[in-house]
C-alpha cells in the first residue's frame, strides 16, 4: 500500500500528516498476536506544527486513520526518529520517520 509519487494523508488523533512514504504491514508481537505496523515518513516545520506532532506522539495510545486506504486503529509509538535533534526556528524543517504499532487489547 504505497505510492511513492504522491503524499498520503495520515491522521493521528486528528493531527494531519502528509506522508511521503507509507507502508502498512503485519508484525507478530511478544504475545503471539499479529498487529498492524504503520511506517511513514513526513516533514514538519518548527513552532506549532512541531509541538502538535510531538505532544500527540507522547500519548501512550493514539487513534490512527488513513482515509485513502480505509485504515483505522489504535496504536502506540513503536519507533520515532528525526533528521535533526531539535528545531531552532519556526521556518526550520525536520524529516521524521514514524512507526506505529496497533495497540493490544
């Protein structure tokens, strides 16, 4: 489920992200259950957008929705890293790689 030529809108707790890379796979968890694993790459700017994204990702469980692919599930952050450690100015941008794993029941 990936089209490398266009952006895919991913909603995390209603925070819209324009993902330049999108991949949804299944992963076996420690308890033996299969869970969805969403991997996305996106770019954000400093200031309020950076604050909105990072404060959302600090929550233990988030709502994930990808309307284009009719994907919706609750997840937690599996992996998250950025191209730079912090943003200096509002106009700075940062590349983000995010992996969200479906929350267990």
